[in-house]
């Protein structure tokens, strides 16, 4: 049972660190202007921070007691739920923006309006 708790702890640390690293690199603009490589850059930074998260988790498992690992597992589960909610919110907002832009562009083209009349 101790192994299972430790494995779950490492897995959740990896997931949390990967998501946090990807979000941080995206917000900091690490892949701005990179075209199609932007997604790979964000995933790369996320996986690098995920590996650091596993190393920290393994180091912590050596020095923590079983009840402390149980509490940290619960804490990490809550953190992962919050991160999932944040990602869902961002995806929802981005899709709303795209729909709004598409409807604005369609409305202008139906009316025959041009964005720059003096060209």
C-alpha cells in the first residue's frame, strides 16, 4: 500500500508540475512568433517541469511519513482540480472569442462593408 500511495503521489506531482509549467510558459510568451512549433515548445517546457516535479516527489517520499503523503495526495488532488477548472475556463473563453470574431467578420461581409474603404 505504501508503494501505491507513493506512485500516486509521484504521478500527481508530475501532472501538476507539467500543467503548471505549460501554463507558465504559455502566459510568459515562450512560444510567441514560433508558428506551428509553438505547441511543441509549450509541451516541451511542460514536460521538463514535470520531470522536475517527479524528482521533487521522489526526494519528498524519502523524507515523509505515510500520513503526510496521504495529506499531500489530497492536497495535490485539489490542486489538479483547480488547474483543470482553470484550463476549462481558458478554453471556453478562447472559443467564445473565436465565435465572436467569426460572427463579426460574417456580418461585415454580408453587408458589403470593407474594413479599409480608402485602399
